[in-house]
């Protein structure tokens, strides 16, 4: 056996898997291949990844899957179109192999009824022929499942029930039961394809072509060929073909296809844009920042697949339960068939019939699919709204959070300062902005950029400056129109001019609001004050109120001074904790956990890494960055505080859906089990109970795909 470092990973696309039982059979078959050490399967997306030793025969892996009646194809790392595998099974459902088999069995059944009316002597033979059309493929799958150590598969139970029915002379009923089973399987396939379509819808957002700018000319190229650093022209009304940064142009960008946000966002030079969003009224030149296989949507799809391959605690429990449940049902069915006639309570034919019906009722399909169907739907629905959840365990845990700690900068706030107040001194406010902006031209400091942005917004003219120089630790000075102008902190400005008591009081007042104040000095006088602050995100207050409405305590952990923390906390209505180092944030998370809280931590995924790791659920807030996507348990791609509440709500709705599914699956079985033993219902209602429960459970889970629009 090789070491962990020797382990390689291979991915396959498996067609034909529609439920968790399918995935279990594929996993069991693949684990028997020499050198295979780990198997992860996503039934919803048809993905399988295996950890294996270098000597493992991957052709044997595909053959093992194919023998079970599915179709496995190795995934090419260099495929032209990212996630094109999702479309492999596209096409009308009625053209699928399963639908064709069901149709053939149905037609044969109708033909048998007709033959029985015209030639009663061969009626039984006709029904036996119809039964054979449907049962032979089922029996073949049952045999292959038994060979890999799964004798109690749904196909195995169905084969035993159908053969048993023929033995006791219920051939017509056996044929009908097999047909109904095939109808149920076909409906499962249709439901599963809906879940796949949800992910395919994401990949369809990316346009097939893009306009590449080369040597001042544009040419149309395949979007899948785009490379990092290339420049694209995006015309008004076009979909953006790659993640990138705007280098020229300004326009409204409609992000609704990706985020669900109905209001377009104004995007300017240096703003990031996502693949799949729609440009508005003006042409944009974009510098590509991610290749096709690594853009936001491609990574979302990949992470959703990986999340669906990992099982939630409830799903693992159901899997363990079904391993004991199915043999127990088999034993109970055998007891129902044999014990009553042995003790003289009726004839063998009557009780064997009831035992076969019990066998069909006991099929665990609906129960086994109750959890993964709901989780797959929820993960897909979340991904379409920019909510990434790395697996069912995270999805379950989110709903049980009782406290969530937020970072401040870049999480509750925008992450960049803006000018909040311009206070006139010896000159008017507009002139204060003009002179301050003149000093800051060419600077990349965040406070300088805030002043320049405000001057542009207010249409304040920016006069030329000369002899500009930065005074280390104090500020910046220059000559503007013959005047000597200085901009710096109040302490530095005091070296040039004396501040009045009123000005000092105003500065203290602005500082108490968590704002940084710069003093503009011109010709030996206080020309004015400029206050700046990293402002809360537009939806931060409403998002926190929604969490409070969900019964979750919120608090803010920040490295900023306590005065700033208090000011932002008061504005947002959140408990503030300031002047914290990364280890302090982690310690606070641990304290909350010791007091019995189940804690979520929301941060940018970098300086909050220790606290994110310590929390029960770490949630990264970001705009599709590698850190936001890969460091935490979950990620809010589009920087909406309200999306944290949306995650919690999605989790709670999913767990409610799972409980409903389990109740449907077990409730229907209990009812039909009682009526079968009492002799009220027989084989047909038994298979309808199983098929009906499976379809109901799947349909109920699919409701989660209809995720409410962001609030």
C-alpha cells in the first residue's frame, strides 16, 4: 500500500445515476478495484472523484461502473469548455434509455391485455413476455450489485418480488409492478435532471465567444481560450465573458443572472466584473483576471460538485440506518410469508403474496434519497445566489448557529474610506475640496483616493499644484495658484496654525463618530476640515436586523480603535469589540463557544483566518477571490451582509424539508405495511407506495431550487 503522498486523484463523469442508491452501488463497485483508496460521488452532477495509487487501472474503474448499468467516462483536464460535462445527458427526457425501456414495457403490457382478451389461453404467456422486457435489465443490475456485496439493492428486492409473484400465479400483477417500478425510476431521472439543469444554468451564463483586443484591433475568439492578462471589448448589451477588471469605460452592469440582485451596479475603471454578468449602456475594456476554467462561475460549479460529494451528518445517519433497515425488512417479509401458514393461519399463497408486497413496501429508495435530494437542491440554489456552502455538514450547521461574529473592515463596511463631511473654514466647502484634491493628485493612498473621488462626484475643479511633497508622518504640502497649502492630521496642522476651540470641538465630535479628520491649511489659516470613514455596506443594518429576527446574536470584532468600533456599532445596532489582534478574535470565538453558543465567524478570509478556523462555521465575505472561495466553510461571493441571513434561512428551510421527506417516506410505508398485512392492499399499491414516496420526496426537495430573491 502506498503512502498518502503517493495518492493520485482521478475524476469521472457517470451517466444514469438518479438517486443515492445508485451512488452507493457505484461507490461499492469502485472501492473493490485494487489501489482505490477513496471514492466521492455527487449523484446530482454525475461526478465521481477517486483517490488511487499510481498502479490503479482506471479502465477497470470505468468497466466496474459500466457493468452496473451506468456509463463512466474519465474527465479530461484540458476539455475545451469548462463544465461541459453537465450537458452530456442533455436532451428530451423521453429519449433517454430509461424512458425507452419504460415505454417498451408499457406497450408490451398493453399488448398482453389485448392478447388476453382475444386469446385467453396464452394470456399468462403474454404477460410473462411483458414482464421479461422490464425485468431482465433490472435483474442484471441486481446480479451485478450482489456480486459487489450489495444483495439488498432495490433491484434485488424488485427481482425477488416479481419472480415470487410469477411462482404463485400473479404474473399479470408482477408485470404491472415492474412497469410501475420503471415509471418511478424514470420520474426520478426527470427530477434529477432538473437539479443538474440548475447547475447547467450557471455554465450557460458564460457566452461562447468574446471580442479580444490585439494591436488595437478586435477579433472574435472562443471564450474558453481566454488567458489572464488579455484585454476584451464588451459592447453594450453583451454578456461579460470572463472575470476581469475594467481598464477603460464606465457603465451599469446587471449582475442579476449571477447574484439575483435586481438593481444594476455602476462600474468604473479598476472595478472588478464577473463572467456571466451583462454590460449596460456603454462599451467597456476589461483586463482578464481568470482563465475560463477558473472564473467565478467555473469555481462555483466545481465547489458545488465537491460539496455534494461530501455527506451531511443526517445523510450519513440515514445511510447507516438503511444498511440495517433493508435486511430487517427482508427478514420481516420472509417472516410474514412463512410464519402464519406454518402455524395454520391461512394458506401459503395468500401469505407469500403479502410477504412480497411487504418486500416492495420496504424498498428504502424514498428514505435514502430524502436527505441528499434536499441538500443537493439547496447547494445548487445557494450557488445561484452567490452563497457557497462546502458540503451538507456546513449546510446543516448553519441553521443551528446562535451567535455570529463579524469582522468590520470589508465585511460590515465597504473596506475603503469615503469623505463624509467637508467643513468650511476660511474658504467655502467646494474650494476646500478643490485644494485638497490638488494636493492628492497621483497618490494611491486610500484617504487620497477618497478625496479625489468626492471631488469628482461634486464636480469640484482640481487646479494644478507645484512643489508637492509628502512630509513623513505629517501630511502633504504644495503650492496651488500661488498659495502654500498643507493637508494633514489635526496634530500636524497645529504646527502651522492655531485651531479655534470651535474647530477642536468639531474635530472631537467627528472622531467620536469614528471618522478620520484631516485639516486643510492655506496661507496660514484653517481653510477647512475633511472627515472620512469606512462606511457600512448599504445592506449591513438590514442584514443584521434579519439575523436578529432569526434569533441570532451578532457582534463585531475589529482591530480598529474602540471609538471607531463604538461609532460603527451604534450606527448598525451591533455589539462592538475593538482594538483586537487576530488571536484576540479567536479567543472571543472560543469564549462564546464555552458559554454554549454555536458560533459563526464572518470575515475576509485573510487576517481573520484563526477566528474563521475556530468558529463552528467560518464564512468568508468576498468578491469571488481565491481566499473567499477556499479558506472558509462557506463564502458570500457578492459582499452582501444580508446573504449571511439568507444562508441561515436556506439551512433552516433545508432541514425542515428533510424532516418532511423522512416523514413522507416512513409514513407512507407504515400505512401501506399495515394495510398489506391486514389484506386490504396488495402488490400494486405496494409499489405505488414506494414509487409514490420517492417521487413525492424528490419533488418536495426540488422546491428548494426556487430560492427566494435576495432581500
